[in-house]
């Protein structure tokens, strides 16, 4: 009898508290996935890429109106704009930027770039001045000097030049794109005394099958000889330049002046210009000085690279002319909702930016068009099935991402407290680059759901299906399998999200679980046509998504189904055990290797070693605790309920405003943005920074325990992580 009662109770619990709120999950899921239509994505992409639309321009305002109308027509609720006043940067359309080779004495010009890329597909690329070549936040003005080649412009490249006796002081530094964020290259060049910088796309990066026109766009996805990469030079993850840490709302008051922004090197004072490889050839092939062959600085041109300084004809110098201006403009984010039926105050957020350097068919149009389709498919599914998600789904289209994550960062700064209370996850797609494989950056607590979702999305590549890889997951695992998650060898690589797109503020400033995903080539994290004039819909239609936009459709299906899972599973699918595994077997294992090693050599590090032992024991406790909770969640409805309501705030435990005084926007103790390369992320960089200070310190006394000294500094940095883990454990205690 008691057994029977128990069974009935269990059956009842399962019914009212199943895996999903939706009793018809399988049906809803398949209707939703099937509602995503590749041809609708293509139609939207065509509309939003008809004109160049840089942030702050009337053309971009028109794109914003188009998106808002699409969302309203689809049936999203409360569609509205959120406006900010941001300091943006523009080129001068009437005075293009140029690089010339001139005679030092007479000023006579031997060679001069046109400053505009050639139009290749006239019916898509002919808007006057769409083709102008420029970089946002470049200094304004003209510089004349001798060229020096600095390879990728990383710290090690400048150190190499120093080592072989070449100074870049008052020189014009020629740097190839690649390996790190362009803003970091320019900041370093300025620090080493450069007068101006030329950033160019080397054939080694963008024309790997050769520079002959038959091998490049429009015959392939490789960059043609006149193409340049545009982009921003702002260095900071703080959104608007003049309002770090506060929202740039209309009647606010700026925290910085423009002069202070220059002083802090957030933007460069020197002129900077982008060049195509067609133009760069004329400069690099004429350099004098030592060959670079010994130093791994040879690119893809057919001559031997030299460092300079200067030209083989010593009468020649370079002249860089840049016309660049700063302007405060109104930017507009667009927000829309599907309100949740059960937990309306828990938000599953989908986001993408809509501003572009030129037409932006890949970056960001591909993501923008897919997001509009996801919105349409959700509402259509609701109409067809009478289903409504349990939690609220929020749609965001960000403005001014290209100038430096401005729209999303200002939003996060304005709504920090509300988002901290309500946001469950933030799902970002910036762009779809290629047809190779799905690829994702995310945090460990999301791994399981991301993998599960990838397993239910059909493979968009027919050849892959014929090879037996029928799902998105199959190709993903084949392409990016690594021993990335020691406890889950079936998980493909999922790196930590960096500051390369709008998820940065959500994760690094407020501790919201995020994912950033795309389709890309195995060998390329970027794509050759990146930020060029040639990002028009031709690239998708005729080069990399030629099968009725199957890749775009697939990203839409994944996005919608992932959002549905977070919005509709009774227990929010964020897994603390998988996080605890990763903390113990990956992050802390690595740190122990480094710190215990150092401690063996230096007895002053005894406090640090002790503190790390305490942190490690605490991570064991967390793992033990979360495994016990996993069991209870499955068997006890009351545990499942409180777990779900608390688990999405676990990540907030790692937000600590005291972590990085130099980068106050970077507040996540575990996941940080490298200040040498804003495109890269690392674990516990505030700890590793102290480790490397210790490794560098030659004076034993600076390492000694004692206030302000390095041993103490390291112990304190480790303890900060410990407080974060302690907070996670507290999150699951019934009383505090
Ligand atoms: C150029 O190379 C020569 C021969 O290797 C060397 O002696 C000289 O110091 C180098 N000059 C510079 C500026 O590196
Ligand atoms: C300089 O280099 C260019 C390109 O390699 C070559 O055509 C030219 O003859 C060289 N000039 C001198 C003075 O060596
Ligand atoms: C080297 O490259 C340039 C520019 O692409 C081309 O004009 C030239 O013919 C090439 N030379 C050789 C020897 O391949
Ligand atoms: C994340 O977004 C950035 C910005 O476009 C992109 O370059 C990067 O490839 C993305 N990474 C993944 C794995 O989606
Ligand atoms: C993308 O991958 C395909 C197939 O592996 C390859 O042929 C192509 O060259 C790659 N493209 C880029 C830009 O890496
Ligand atoms: C996939 O992209 C490659 C270039 O990387 C292209 O050659 C191929 O045709 C594309 N496949 C489809 C179906 O579009
Ligand atoms: C896990 O926690 C439980 C309850 O607190 C405790 O009894 C057990 O010894 C712990 N197990 C380990 C391996 O630490
Ligand atoms: C978390 O993942 C582990 C390992 O895959 C699994 O056993 C556990 O049930 C999951 N926990 C929750 C709450 O889903
Ligand atoms: C340690 O020294 C290396 C090599 O000289 C340097 O690149 C690094 O910035 C130094 N780190 C610190 C924290 O001083």
C-alpha cells in the first residue's frame, strides 16, 4: 500500500514536474525547428545589406527600423529602442585616406594608393564611397617617415626589432593583420614611438591559394588584391569611450574627457591606415635592411621580406594621410519579447549586433537575418501549437558593436541590477563565416545543454550526412575534438568566450552564462573577406552557403532550440557538477602545477601554496556537494524547484569588482580578457599575472612574505577565487 502511494506520488510529480514544462515537448521542438526557413533568412539578409550601415549613420537607423518592423510583424511583444549617446569615429568621404611613396627632397610622388577598393559585383557594391578604406578612431593627420616592418605587431615582434637594433621611433610601422586584435598592435606601436601605422592583409593570411585573380573572390572566398579589413582601434572592454562603468544615457555626465581617453591610450593619437596586399606589395617589396628569414616574419609575398628601416632607394619615404573625426551620435539597441507563461521574470536572452563596416553580409548581417527568423519561427510555433515558453525570451539587436561593443555594454551598464536578477543565459551569434563546422565558445555549466542541442539539429552539409555524420554535433566533434573536458571526452572543444563580440559585458561584467557560436572553417577563426567591401550577399549565395542557405538555417535551428531548452526545461539546464569538474581537473590542476613548482624553489611562497591547497579542497567539496544535489534534483521536486531558481545566479559568485584595478570592466575571477589581445580569454589571469611577476623577479626580497610583496599578493589573488567558490557552495545552503 505504501509502495503504491509512493508510486502514485512519483507519477504525479513526474507529470507536473517533468523534464519540460511543456507536456508536448517533442512536438513543439520539431515544429519550432522546422519553422526556420533558409529562404526567409536570405530575403531578410538582402534587405538589411542593401546599403553600407556604419553605426550612427542614417542608413543604420534605417536598418534598425527594418529590424524593429520585422520583429513587430512577426509578433514579438514590447518591441522598443534603447538609446545611448556614444563617441563614434568616421572617415571623411570627400577626402579618402592615402599612402604614398615620395621623394624626401622634392616631395615628388612615385606611388599613391587610391584609398578605395575596386567594385567587383556592381549590383551589390556600388553605393558611392562604400569602398573607402579607413579605420575607426585613427588619429587624424599626415605623417612622413621611413617604413619599418614589424610582422604581426605583437610585443615579441617589437622586442625582436629592438634586439636586432632597429628602432621604430618616429618611423612608419607596417604591420600585418592576424594573431591578435588590431587595436593592441597599434597601441604597442604608439608606445614604441611610431609616427603612424599601416595595417595590411598579407596573402599568407587572406590569399592562401595564391594571389592570382582566379584563386580569389569572386571565384573563391579568398581576399582579392584590392580588399582591406576595416575595423576599430579602440582598446578597452568598457563600451563607450567617455563613460566607462556608467551608461551613456542622454542626460548623464561623462566620466572621461577625450584628452583623458588619449592619455589612457584607449584610442591612438597617431594616424593608422588599412592596406590591401595589392598596395602593400609596393611598399614591402622595396624595403631595405636585413632579411627577416631567420625570424619567422616571412609572409605570403613572392619576395624576401626585410625589416627596413627605409627603402632600397634611400631618397624615398612614406607619407600617410588620414582624415578621421570623432563625433557623438545617438545609437539605438532594439529589444523585443516573448513573455514567459510560468516564470516571466526569468529571461533567456538572444543577441546580435546590426551595425556594419560596409554592407556587412557576413558580419553581422548573417546573424541579424537569422535572429529575425528565429523570432518569426517562435511566434509561428506558438500560433500553431498553443504553446508559450515558460520563461521569457528576450531578443536584442545591438548597435555600435563594431566601434567596440558599445551598444551591448551600455545596456549591461544601465540594467546591471535587473539583468543580474533576471537573466538566465545570453546566447550570442555575431556572424556565420563559412560552411566547415559549428563552433562555440561558452562556459562549463552550459556544456551539456549545448552538446545535447547540437545532437538534435540535422547536419546542413549533405556530404557530411552521406559520410554518416547526420547531426551538427557529429561534424563538430570530428572537426574540433580535443581532450578539452577531462571528464567528458565526448565534448568538442568549447573555449572561454573572449571580448570579440557582445557577450563580453554579460559574462565579464555581470556573470551571466553566455555562449557565442558560429559556423566556420577548421583552420580559420576569422574569414578572408572579414570587414571588406566584398561582404555582400553574393558571398553567401554563390560561395559558401549555396544550398538554399542551409548553414544559416542550421544556426537558426540551433539558436531557437537552445533558447527553447533554457526557456522551457523545468530545471534550468546549467550544470554545476560539470563546472566543478572543469574547475578541479582543468583550471586548478594547471594552477597547482605552476604554483607548487614555484613554491618548491621559493620558500617565501608557503602562504600561496597553502591557500591553493585550501582552494583545491574547497573545489572538492563543491564537487561532492553538487553531485549529491544532482541526485536530489532528479528525485525531489522541492529540491528541483529551488535548484532551478538559484542555479542561474551561480556565475555571479565570480564577479568581484576588486579583481583588476586597471581593467574595472573585467570583473570575472575565472574568465578574463587578455590585455595583450582583446580577442583572447584566459582563466584566472589576475592570479597568473602575479605568478609571472614572481617568475620575473630577480630579487629574492621582493618575493618575501610581508605586506605588499609578491608572495602575499599571490596568496590574496588565490583567496579571491576561493571566496567565489565559497559563494557557490553557499548558494545551495538552505540557511545562511
Ligand atoms: C644585419 O645582418 C648582419 C649580418 O647578419 C648583421 O651583422 C647586422 O648587425 C644586421 N643588422 C641589423 C640592423 O640587424
Ligand atoms: C628596389 O626594390 C624594387 C622591388 O624589388 C626594385 O624593383 C628596385 O629596382 C629596387 N631599387 C633599388 C635602387 O635597388
Ligand atoms: C610576384 O607577385 C607580384 C604581385 O602579386 C606579381 O606581379 C609578380 O608577377 C610575382 N612574381 C613572380 C616571380 O611570381
Ligand atoms: C565569437 O564571436 C566573434 C565575433 O564575430 C567571432 O569572431 C568568433 O569566431 C566567435 N566565436 C565562436 C566560437 O563563435
Ligand atoms: C575551408 O575549408 C575548405 C575545406 O577544408 C578548404 O578547401 C578551404 O580552403 C577553407 N577555406 C578557408 C578560408 O580556410
Ligand atoms: C562550402 O564552402 C566552400 C569554400 O570554403 C565552397 O567551395 C563550397 O562550395 C561550399 N559548399 C556549399 C554547399 O556552399
Ligand atoms: C561528501 O559529502 C558528504 C556529506 O557532507 C560527506 O559525508 C562525504 O564524506 C563527502 N565525500 C567526500 C568524498 O568528500
Ligand atoms: C550534471 O551533469 C552530470 C554529469 O553529466 C549529471 O550526472 C547530472 O545529472 C547533471 N546535473 C543536473 C542538475 O542536470
Ligand atoms: C616577465 O618577463 C617577460 C619577458 O621579459 C615579459 O614579457 C613579461 O611582461 C614580464 N611579466 C611581468 C608581469 O612583469
